[in-house]
C-alpha cells in the first residue's frame, strides 16, 4: 500500500483532537484512502479525517487546499 505524502502549507492545533495540516490535494477527487497513514513533510502520521477548507463544491479537486486532521 502506497502511503500518501504531502508538503504542509500550514498547521493548526485542534485542542483535544490533534493537528490540522493544511495541504494541497494531489488527487482529482475525494479519496477515502486519505484516512489512515499519511506522510507530512516526511513524517508518518495517522489521518483521522479530511476537512474542506475553502470550497463548498461536492468533491475535492487536484490542487485545492484541504485539511488533514491528524491524531495527536
């Protein structure tokens, strides 16, 4: 299984929930494979949810900034 890898655009601490890593999506649509192990800046994390940041479109598009909620 290939682990998705991202370069963060920013980080936000979510009190009691972990960290939100803001990344550019490298997929052309929603991908349930993003929940689970991911690499952010070369470090392995457990992604527990994908959050939309700006767009209200029904699907995530390549290049769109998304938030990955990472287990603390």
